[in-house]
């Protein structure tokens, strides 16, 4: 279930992240989706999708942070 474009991302991602943040999220999600294909590659009983979303948010947080108004802005 990789994402081919930002328009396919979950609504919460599309509505909250700027375009560049969405690019980061999509690329990280797709990479993790492939990397964590096998259950043995994941921690505990985390699903493949959960693992990929966690990786994607982590990648976004390396470049973006929330400002005092709750908007995602570049660090």
C-alpha cells in the first residue's frame, strides 16, 4: 500500500503538512513499507502499516516542527 502521490496520503497528513513535508512523509512511508515487509523486521506485534507511519512521522520531525499555533514549520 505505498503512496504514488501526495493526494493519496491520509487526510490528516495532507491537511497538516506543507507540500515538502508531505513529500518527506510519502518517501519515508514507501521506503519503510518495503523495509518492514516481514514481521520479523518489526518490533512486537506492530503491523507493517503502523511501522511505516511511525517511520514517516519520524522523518518529517527531523525537518519540521510545530510552531506555537500548531502549524508544521521548517526547523
